[in-house]
C-alpha cells in the first residue's frame, strides 16, 4: 500500500502537472498555427489562380475590339459578366484572408484556441 501511495504522490505533484499542461498548450498552439498557415497558403494559391483567370475575359473583349473575329462570337455582356464573377471571387478570397488573419491574431493574443 505504501508503494502505491508514494507513486500517487509523485504523479500528483503540482509542478509536474503544470509542466505537462504548458507543453500541451504549446503543442496545441503550434498545431493551430500550422493549420492556419496551411489554409492561408491554399487560399493564396487559389486567389492567385483566379486573379490570373480574370484576365481571360478582358483579353477576349479586347480581342473583339481590335478585330479578332472568334472573340466577337461571345457578346460583350457575357465577357463582362464572366469578369465580374471572377473578380468577385478574387475579392471574396482576399477579404476572407484578411478577416481570418485578424481573427487568428486576436485569438492568439487572448490565448484562446479554437
């Protein structure tokens, strides 16, 4: 019995419990930061792709203006609608990146994890 009691006293020592909790919190913070960075990199790549894709309708509309006949097969309103949709997606991703970064910074400052 005495052996169990000594083991329990060593295990329940408050200093060890505090160290374990600190290690766990730092690991959780590191995992949360890694997940945030991975999501951010993915969104930046997607935003870059959509930004590049948004130039196609503009080039098509310009091609019709300078006399490239196949580009004139698509009405100008369609070119502009496609550009508006792509540009809206670009702005939406940019806004999401901005708000996510602010939320992450605020949660890190308060020490709260999601």
